[in-house]
C-alpha cells in the first residue's frame, strides 16, 4: 500500500535483526499494519470518512534478545483526512434572496458519502 506513516521509522533503540524482537499486538479487530524492521506498513488502505476513523490504537512488544526483557510500547496512529470528497452542489447555480431584516441565513448541503452539513450564519 502506498500510504506512508510519519515518522518513517519508529524511534526504538536496537537493531530488529540482531538486538531486539518486535511484535505488533492489536487488541481490537484485525491488524491494520505490519512491521518491516522498525517501519509500519499498511496492510490495506484507510478511509477516514468511510470508516469513521480518526485514530488506531495498538501496542508493540519489544524484547531484548540478550536479556529476554520485554516492554509493551503503546502506539496511537492518528489518521489524517485527505479531501477526496469535496462537497458537490446539485442544480447549480443556486440562487436565493435574503431579506434585509432577517436574523440568520440557514444553509444545508449534502455530500455523496456523508449525511448532511448545516451552516447557520447571522445576517448583518
């Protein structure tokens, strides 16, 4: 999957090929990432809008091979939104009039994937 994580490499001391063993632990559901050395790689693409996903929480178990000591490292991945679903206006151009004495302008719109959004703005 071509989506990258930041930082590109996890800040863990030791070489995963010689000094340490790293293992991902996902408490809920299927794994989303796999480990490639110290780098996280996505197993499948993420869609923040479709999956209502803002973050993913899991752990990495790090074991020092020489002492067999283990430590669990909590990981929180924040999922950034990409504007791949900009609002689309149907039946454009949309025209309306706003009376001078009105107190607020109430505008509702709907996007293809989300329910609806509503904007209320005071008229001055």
